[in-house]
C-alpha cells in the first residue's frame, strides 16, 4: 500500500455539479515488479448531494474500462428532499478503483433544498480516503488530506414561495377548467353527430 495524493477541482454552481478527481501518478518504487498499480479512492458525500446509479452505469460500465466502482447504499431515494434533521441515515459513499492514474469526473445531483434568503446553500465534501495498491491485498484506506470542496447549490427564496404557490394553484385551476371545457365540447359534438345520423 502506497500513499495517494488527490487533487479535487471545485465544481460550478449548479443543481447538477460534477466533482473532478485527479489522482497522483502511481509510485515507481515498490510497483516495478507488478504489471498494474491500482488506485482505490473513497468519497463520502453529504445528504444534499447524491450520484445517480443509472448515470454511473452508463458512464463507467464499459468493458475493459479503467474505472470500477461501488455505491453505498445500493438504492438511493433520488426524490426525497434533503434531511436537515438527521432523521434518515443520509449521505452515500462512492468507492472507485482505477487501474491507472486517470481523471475521474463524478456527476452529482442536488436534493430539494429548503428556501434560503440568499438563494443558495453551501455544502461541503471533506472526507476522502485513498491509496495505491501494487499487488497487495486491499486494506483500510488512508485519509487523504484535501482542502474541503465547497458547493454552492441554488435554492428558492422565502419571498418567492407565496407567489409560486399562488401561480401553481392558478395554473392547476385553469388546467382543470380547460380539460372540463374540452370534455363538454367533445360530448356536444358527439350528440350533434348522433342527432344528424338519426334524422329521417
């Protein structure tokens, strides 16, 4: 097992940020006798951010690709809002195995966040583990000292909440009125056609 240095590039402000991981090159000393050096990286994600398993399957599951991965928990509820009270287990852990030093872009998604006066919420990822393995059995990974990665996720504003609720209610009401009007119009057409056909 050999130390792994990791560069983490901060993402842009978005509901779908991407985390870019750049591992250091494998150590030459101690790896010369082995055909491959494998980098193992573990990223602990807060509850406000999550990866989509299906998206990762599409992105990284090419035969012979340089990236193997696991995600814990295996099933992530992508629809629920962020848990600020700690009532759920929250968070997820993404584990990566790289067969060489390769940049890894991890696509993430933000959960529904509560309104905030500033219109944004800061989320921090500061727990990274990783090592290079050159033929040895995988062991518990070492903590990587990396500057905390700060995400600024957009949120709604409390001042906008009432207009949005009113607008949503009006839109739903107008939709129901339009649907009822279309049903009545269709029924009238059918009645008229029936009357025309039954005339002597």
